[in-house]
C-alpha cells in the first residue's frame, strides 16, 4: 500500500498523510485540527439560534471572563456570552473561511458592503488618506468619496493597472490601498506582488476584494496582502439565498476588527451562517465548473461576429492576461462583453433585445450562484446616468455582464447562439 500513487495528486499514500489538504477537502471539513465531533453527535454544525447565553453560576461567569480577557482557555474563550459578540455557528464558518483563504482568522458580516465599511471605519481616522482603483466596486468608491470625506478622510482614485500613478498618489497620511481583483465589470486583475511591494515600502495596509476570484482561484494573503474581503452572498454561499460578507487576515488584525464589530453592531445572524457553511462545502466543485464554462463561453464569444469585444482574464488579449496566468488557478465565472451595434439601432436597444432573447440566465444583479445571471450594467447599475455620463466612467450601452452558473456548458452555448441570431 505504501507505494500506491494517487493519480490525482501524484503522491503516495504515505505522503498523503503529510500533505496540505486540497481546497475541496478544506471546504468540506474545515482547517486541519478543527474539532470533528459536534454537539449531540451531529454531522453538520448545529444551528445555535439564540441572542444570549447563560452561566451556571458566578464562578462559571468569572471563569469565562478570565479566559476571554487573557485567552488562557481557548474552548472557554469561544463560549457564547451575547449574540453581538459571537455565536458558535458563525464562529465555525469563520474558521472554515480562514482556512480556505490561508489566513489566521476571519470575521463575518451581514453583507459584503458591511464588511467593507466596517473595516474602513475601524482602520481609518480623521486626517488619514486612502487610495482605491477606478474599477473598484461602485459602492466602495462611493463610500470613500462621500461618507469617509465627511469624517475628514481623504481619498484618491487611480487608474486600474497604473502602478506608477498608484505610487505617485501616496501621501504621508496614506493608510490603506484597496482594490478588487478581478474587478467589476471588466475583470481587471491586480498584480498582487507589485501592489504589496509598493505598499510595504511605505508601510501601507493593503485590502483586496476577491469576491470574483474566490479562494479557489486566488489567495491574496499568500502574496502578502493584509486583508481579503468577500461578498459571501456571491460564490461562497453560491445559492442566491442569503446575504453575508467576510474579511480574512492575520489573527491579530482580525481580533482588532472583531472588537470594533462589537461596537458598530454589524453581525451575521446564525441562520445565514448555517446556510453559508452548507454552500461552502460545494464551493470548489461549483467554481471549477463555472471556470470551465466561462472560459468556453469567453472563447466562443471572442470569435463571434456579433460581439465587438470580450473581457475575460483567460483570453490572451485581456490587459492582465499574463498577471492572471501567473497568480490565478482559474479565471472565474464572469464574462463581460459588448454586442456589436446594428446600423440604425441604438446600442442600448440592440443589447436589450439580446438579453431578452436569452432563456437560461435570469435578468438580475449579483453573481456567483448556481443559476446563471445576466445584466446590462447601463440599465441595472447606471440607469439614472445618461449615455454620455456612463461613457465617461467606462460603461457603454452595449456592455453585458454574464455570470455563469453551473448549468451544462453546451446548453449555455446553445442559448447564446440562438439569442445572438436574433440581433
């Protein structure tokens, strides 16, 4: 038996016991050393639906407070006290997410945007400065430019991929550089090595919103990024039925953010955490299927005469193809593309006819679930803008964002084919 080789890992059985577990194994079982026995001998993590916790007597309360204060008893320190300060179900999911991102700890929030705002409010103070890229999530940019500005926190927007401009934007009071990778909707990929090298020279913290990548395709912490944020509403839960957000990083930094969370009050409810953990167990399987389908769809669209341009990191002409090739295991499940305009018809109308002709994807915001979703950003996210205003910020009227689900690839291609035939 010792000499038998696993054909999928090229390792012998003896070596297997010493290897780092794969991400699908981590997604199902959590980090190595995680407690395998659950209360009442349940296979899955029990849903602890309570707002407060009781103590058997005063000695029990004091023992808990001592352990919480000094960290002398890990089991006691994780015992519940009050729902805003923690929950066993939520804590179980946080540990699983930390393992998936190769981080020291994780902290869950009720939405991805809550994770972003809580982190920035906790780490920035009046008089400080933050840098973000122009292809960041729109609401993240809006928060930096409006809410943070009211608190006396300055911000600078720099072009995505322009690292000279990023370094030139650094000020003595710069505390954070934040970006997405890949970005929305053009799927730009941050050169994490280069970003971290610049930030470390100036002692600046780095934050990457890796929602589009998932831990399966990219682990920014492995490159030295300080914090990774996900909208767990998307790929991590994967079923379009809950909202959640998470931040992952070194244990000390997450501990500090956890203290702030207790004050700001943005906590995830245990039922949502329970559903998130259930979704996480199939994360690697889902993402692998979505990677394959999206890559095939991108290549198909790239050759289609009715498509003007395709944005997908797995295509050689994408501006960040080489970066993505070096630092991503897969290129993700989102494909953005432009419909070629028809003579005599407004691009907005042509694109809407194409989207309405699709039968598999639902017209909806969001992404990353088992169902394919499609949208026209000009109408979904920028409806209140004029065509000229949208164009100024890089959103064309014929742009489509297609989030690939787990449907059969052949069916998705056939649906695209018939829809494009109608325009």
